[in-house]
C-alpha cells in the first residue's frame, strides 16, 4: 500500500486511470464524490483517517433535509435573516473513513451543510475560513458570486487550490485559534497533516477534497494529487450542469 505522496509517476497515473473509470458512469455528483473518496481511502487506508468531498450548492437547490440543517444552524447562530435562496452552502457529498458512520454523509453531525452566509460568519469558523483563504477564494464572493472573477480559477482551467495544515494538533490562525478545532478527534486518531485540493466549476461552484492523515506531510508531497482536480472536473461537470447533484 502506497504511502501518501509516495506514488511513483507510473503508480500515480494508474490511480488516476482508476478514478477516471470510477467516475465515468456516475448518475449524480454525490455518487461521484462518494466513489472518489472511497477510492482514495482504499489506496491509502493505512495513512488516511478521514477524507471528504464538498461543493457549494445554493440553498434553494438543497434537499429538504439539508435545508433543515441550515435553518437550525442559522437560528442557533443568529444569522437566519442572512439566509436567502442564493446563499452558497458548503455541502458534504462524499465521506469515507475509519469509523462506519464516516462512510455516510447523512450521518455527519456538524458538516453536512454549512451556510456561507457572509464573510463575517465564515471568519468565525477557523477551518472553513482558512480553507477558503488558502484556496484563494476571496470571502467577498459570498456577496457577489457573478463578479468574483472566477474565470481563471475554474476547474480544468489550470488553477488548483491547495489547503495545507502541517500539524493539526497545534496549527493556529492569526487570531490564535486552532485551525482544526476538534481537539478530541485530532488526539484520538493521531491526526497529523490535513490537506485539501480545490477548484471552481463555472458559475462559481466551489469543489474541494479534504484529507485527514496520520502522516506528517510536506507540502510538495501533495503535488502528486493535484491532477485529480481537472480529472474530476472533466468527468463530473455535466452532472452539475444537468442539476444532478444529490443521489
């Protein structure tokens, strides 16, 4: 079993071929995301604790169960009035990990649907705030997606964003908050490095793959996974365009 970031070029190409074949016949973006995380976990299950795939979905396009999650969270945080039909919601589509409950997005307790209601609300969530910043997504896009200037950052257009936290147990943001605030989760599973890859579909839909590892990885080691981003785009864009997001 290959160590994370330890594939030879030939092995990396073979894995990408496996992913391409796995995504080709999916009927929804959710099915594709779940296949992707399962294939990545199976390839590195000695080193990965959890891997997840998210995209942003307008509130109006969410399933009823997801909208209920958003409504409850918004009420609890005092931002209910900020939620509109067009509010982008960071939505969990695929999940795979060492616990059975981590293999079904519907069993996620806190991450099934996170409304990106405003720049100030996003700033209050350390990991999501850092994720967006390191993917070079300006928080102002939340208020005006159409003029956010994403054309040069679209999936398949050559731009691939990287989210990187070398030491999950200790890394802090500028406000001296833990970037990965789930301390019990980090300690219990000996999480070391957390990394993510992301890109933008047309019309401003954000895609990101996040991996929680038992390894301390250096940033250059993540480069071998960057080609997954345009590959995913090429095999899933039609699903997004056809509105086939959730299974």
